[in-house]
C-alpha cells in the first residue's frame, strides 16, 4: 500500500464522521483553552501587583487542577461514544481484508489529527482569550493594573504534557476495544442491545444508604469547621449513591411503568419504554453523569454568586467603621492615649470625624452543654467542636452609649444576643455563676471580629467592667497561657472618599507607631480590595467551572441522543414499515426522551436542596451570613439552569428525530 494510504483514509474517516467528530474536537479545543487560561492566569506575574494575589493565584491553580481531573474523565467518556458508533465501520475494514494492525494505523493517524487540531485550536483560543480573562478577573476584584500581552511558556508546557498524555491514553483505550472485539462483534457493536436487566435491589439499597448518609451529614452538621472537613465526604457519598440509584433505580422505575398496563400499552409509551429497557445500563451512566454535573453547576454558581452579590454587605459587617483601632494589649489608660492620638491626627489633617464608638470587651471560647451551662470542656473528641461558642462580654456602660439609652443591671442580670445559633433559656451558668437574662437584643456591639469568627457568638451585656475583670481572672486560671485579654475598640467614620480614608489611615499608622501598646489598625477602604480579590476570584472560578460543566452536560446529552438515535433507527424503520405514522414516531420519541430526560435535573435539584445547610455553613466561614440571599441565588440558579436544560431538550430531540427520519 502507498505510504499515504493510511493518513488519507484517516482524514476521510474524520470528514465522513464530522457529525460526531466535530463536537468532540470542539470539546477538546474548549477544554484545552480553559485549562491553558486558568493555568496561565495562576502563573501571570501581573497578579503580584494585586492585593490578595496569593489568594487569587491559589484559587486559579485549584481551578486548573479541577479542569485537569474533569478533562481526563470527560474526554474518555465522550470518546467512548465515537468508538462505539464506529465499530461497524472498523468491522467492515476488517472483513474487507484490513488486519487489526492496519486498523490501528488508521486509528493512530486519526488520533494524531485530533490531537494536533485540538491542541492548535486550544492554544489559539486560549492565548486570544487569556488577556480578556485576565482583564475580567482584575475588573471583577476591582484592582487597577496595567496589562500587557502575555504568553505563558510554563502554561503551554503544562498543557502539552497533560493533554498529550491524555490523548495517547485515549488512543490506547480505543485500540484495546477494537483489538478485543471479533469482526462480527465489530459489525454489530454499535447496535447490539442488552438483555432485559434485572432490578438490582441490593445496589439500590446501597445507593439509598450512601445518599441518606450524605444528606444526613449535610443537614445535621452544625459547626462550619466540621462542615468544611465533612464536605468532601458528603460529596463522595452523594456521587456514589447517585450512580447506584440511577443504575438500579432507573431500571426499577421502567419496570414499574411497564407493569402499569394503562400507561404501558399505549403506542408511544410501549415503544419508548421497551427501547430504553434494553440499554439502560449505558443510559443510566449517562443520566448519572448529567445529574452529578448539573449538581456541581447549581452548587458552585449559587454559592459564588451569593458571595459576589453580598460582598458589600460582608465588608460593612466585617468593617462596620471606616477606621477601626483595636488594642489587643494594655489597659484603659493606654487605650485612652491611642484615642487621643487618633483625634489629634484627624484634627491636624483637617479630617472631620462624623461618627465614633468606643468600648471594652472580653472574648473567649466555651463549650455549651446544650442545656444552660458553659464550661471549658474536658473531652477532646472532635464532635465537641459543634458546641464551641465564642463568648463576647461588654459592660452595660458601653452598651448604653451605643444604643443611646441608660441600662441598669444587677450583678446576676444580663442582656443576651446571638448571631447564628439561637439560645432558648432565660438563664445560663458561666464560670460557676448563674445569670438571669432580662432581655434578648437584636442590636449588639461588635468590632467585626464576631462576623469573621468561625464559631457562633453569644454576646452578653453585664453590669460593669469590674464584673468582666472578675470573669477575666477566672478564665485566665482556666486557660493559662491560652487565655484571652480584655480588648479595647475605637471605631470612627470620617468625611471623604475611599482615597481620603486610606491617606488618613496611613497618617494615623505613622502617628501610632511610637506607642508601646499593641494594636490593630484597619481601614475599610484598604481591606475591601482584599475581600473583592477573594470573592471575585471565587466567583470567577465558580462561573468558569459552571460553564465548563454545563458544556459537558450539553455534550453528554448530545452524544447520548446521537448514540440512541443510531441504535433506534432500524427499530423505527421497521415500525414505520408495519404502519406506524410519522406523528406516532414523534410521539414515541417525545415519550422516550421525557420519561427519563428531566430525571437528572430533578435529582440535581434535590441534591442542591440537601447541600444547602452544609454550603451555608461553609459560606459562614467566608462571612456570608445572609441566608435569604443564598436562597434567592440558589432558586435563581436552578431556574436559569432548568431553562437551559429545557432548551437542550428541544435541540437534542430534533437531532434524535433527524437521525431516525433518515
């Protein structure tokens, strides 16, 4: 044979199978481009000029790793459709005299063409979009930086290595499938049906157990720390349970429909259910993939959208005052000195203070027994972490100044406040003393540390500072070197824009640098850039991965419809020859698609609903406590994705019908 025979035949094969090859290569190009962009962004030196650069770089590096894992799984899965649908073609080659080693050469050139086209297209798209994405990230996190055209050699090398190895492994896997098949199996490989499967109740029970355990973890976890540590366990259990349930449950579902004579013995339903029953194993895996990907899209997009939409509220809650001075060591006299320096600096800089607040507080951790007692705890079991609370004590004098009303309390009387977990008793025991709650308040002092604290907080207003000092002495005896100190906080708002706030903060920092007491100085305008950097990069990653997984969902559905259309083509041809009308064919197709098509979306919605409490706890660690916002973002994400899903159904059902009609 001519040396150009195999390359030409491989090119002809790709051209003739463009209907299935083109979407596959576009998928490869898009996946390669996204990996390159994410990798390039994480390595871009320009990020070093941004506030929060390490956070952004780490987030983008994490995203590139997720895309790499996804690419391995997804491209193997989509390539399996190509191999299955081309078995008959390779079988014909074999019957006509081509040995399997010759077929391997053809497949080798096809794989080489696919690899070269995908990598070239991926790099072109990736490099062109790289700068655009870099601008998008910088604008999203509100960072003003100068940009230049940037091509990352390290990102190119990393992409070449990853996808070069991946395409080679895909080629070897295709060779394995062809080599192990006999010629007659190749000729019928794309159309061989399955035996009617049995409902695997043990597998269904195991799947239900995995789902129930994952749901239980998500719903019952209380502490954000535990939520973060248990998140991946719950995700793995739900994914395993999803595959088991779809593999066994879908078969059981079809059998139940089959037993329903009123439903089953109708032309549309009879044909569709019978057809799906005999290839449900493959169908179930595809449906499970769609469900898992849909859940990922819903959870990521809703969570990151909540963060970016609620960023302003988070900043205001974390930094309630434009300039915050927090003394972490020293006494009242040294604190008064810091306050005086702040006011004198404002006066010299001709800066007008429009609002101010000053108070003392004592914060320390205690374990709540669930009844009425707070103690240091003696059990080192991690389960105890669910009952750890931050106790935040302030004197009545400072609280009175804050609310503008005089408050009088006895030694054993307090005013109580909570931020996350409610408290239902009218008394509690702290450090061996019982206190009576005279009032629950919704408005409490806080320097922003409360909102940033991982553990829930109980704010308590006590009689005076002397009582706080008594409690302070007891907690120092209890915790020793790990004990807290009485802190002093001074917060002010000033006239002027964010630039004026930053300038004043720098000037105040210089004036305070000679003081001996330890303090933290925060400027809301300066800190907000870091917050936008974190949440902006998370939102970018969420949307980016959401689009990737949505694309994967579309392509899995597309390939699923093509594969099933090819399988069903001869069956519907026979049905039409014996009198089945075109309208009945359309009705049967509609019934077949709708019977299971929206099942993944419904289950994904259930997954997202059960994930809600767990994700809410994790968002609390990122200081997002606006539950209503997260609810709205979750509902909105589901409705938008459902609309996209319905559009996918409309388009793919037409593709399926065109294959049947030919």
